[in-house]
C-alpha cells in the first residue's frame, strides 16, 4: 500500500511515519511526506498512490479542500483525515473518506484503519467487470427501484431521516446536474445557522451514500467544492422512458392505437405524487399536461371513429386521475346525451359541480352550464370541446 502523508507540522509527519512503520505485519510503503499542501497535491496527482493521510488544519489550503480536489481527479483514492477535533468527522462523511483519526494517534485505531484499507484495496483489485442488467426506477407516484436480484420486484428506498429522503429525491430530479450546497441548505435547513446547517447536509449525504451502497455504483453522488451531482448508470427511469416514447410516438391510427395505450399505462400516477414537495410542482404539472394531451387525443380519436364505449372509458379515466378537468366531464355529458342516456348526463354534471364547489369553491364554467340547461330543454347538441 503506497502512502503519502500531508501535514504542515514536520514533527507530526515524522511521528505518523514512525507509527506506520511499526505495523510491519502490513505491506505499507510511505512514498512521500509533505508539509506544503500544494506540493503534496501535485505529487499525489502525478504518482501512483493508494492512501493519503491528510491533516485537516492545513494553512492556505485546508485538508478538506485538498481532499475534494484529489477525489475529483482520483475518485478511488483512500483518504484518511488526521485531526485534533471529532467534529471534523462530518466532513469525512461528506467526502466519503475511509476514516478519520484524532490526534494524538492511538496505535490500535491506526492498525484497524490500515487493516481495513488493505482489505478495501485488495477487493478493488479483485473486482471483475460484470454484465449488469439495467434496473428500473419509478418517479411516477413515488420513488421505487427494482431489486438487483429479483427482476420486476420493486422496493422503496429506506432513509434514515425525512431530510435525507427529500435531499436524495431533489438530487434525483436534477440528476446529472450540479446542485450547489447553498441551494440545498436554503431548501432543507433554512432556519439553521450556517455552522450548523452544513454538518446536517454532510451527514445526510453520508447516510444517502450508505443507502445506495447496495446498488453497486449504479447510483453515485459525486461532490465538488460547490456542490453535488447524482450520477446514474444502468438505471431506467420510468419518467424518461415515458417521455421518450411519447416524443417518438406516431399519430394515433388503427395501427398505432395499441402503442399509445401502452404509453398511457406507463403513467401510473402523477410525478412524485406521494410527496408534498413544493419544488416538484412545476415538473409534476409538466408531466400532467403531457398525459392530458395524450389522453384527450386518444378519447377524441375513439369518438371520431364511433367507438363510444372506449371514448367514455378514456374520458372517465381523465376524471378519475384529475377530478377538476371540466373538459372531460363536458365531453362525457355530450356523449351520453347522444346515446340518450339522460341519467348519466345529470350524474356527470352533478359530480363535476360538487367537486368544483368542494375543491375550488367555484361553479362550472358558464359554457358548460349553458349547454346543460339547453339540453334539459331538448336543445343540446354534441360537439366535443377540443
């Protein structure tokens, strides 16, 4: 194990080297000691190194900043923080460092750390590339992921806190993009002072990473000085598949109708429907508009081709999914009127009116009420709202 030590105190460097040399039962080689952080950084990036011991309190460039720079270039580098304060553990969590050691060094703690590092490095060398089947993941209705070993079996991700859950889902919504730490602080801990908010963020990131370990690198959070990026590999998101299918779908026809039905069936609920996150609302509305557009197009196609039973089913599906959609109720009223089913016309108008009053405290749109009154007098025609 090739090791580099970085500490601005020469005596501390010598002491740590001596302590490591006492672990003669482990294959340890100290290949460099640096009291200048910039010089240490250059050597670590240019040489073959397995482990870096970093003092937290380096002048000019802190150990945490240096670790961030190193891990951006060498993500598999093993970092061990050396600090005089337990509070810096949260920074180790944030960076996914292997460990942190508190001064003065305890030999038993150092030995355990090095033994764990040896096992970690050995496992890395034994890893063989395996063909991984893509895992499906849902964002319609709620976030669930397919079990790696049981195809078709979905599970909810388990989170230690509700903040960790919201943080992960926010990163998931912004997958592949840099999300600044300041944005996450304002979103999740606006009432905290900065010196208390950042440890909360770092600890939540640590727990999220631990929860994602079982997915073997398919979901990874990388960090920069400014923030975090959620990277995904071999993950198929239902919202991405749905949007791609919808964009590529041909015009509705006898030949393509089954494909459009399949696309609609993939929409199992509104985007993040089970979560009361205000920041998800604009995306939720965007997907809703796309679903409504396809649903109305399908229902109108059925009506135009005199397939009334299927048209009724399509419009009814809209009212069940989105009970405030007046246009769907209005179309149902007109279809039932054409079928001389007066009871259903009355029922659709009554249901629509009741929901609008209860949910919005408003009456149905005047043009619908006008049509309804004319129909009751025997003068209502049929021309679907489009």
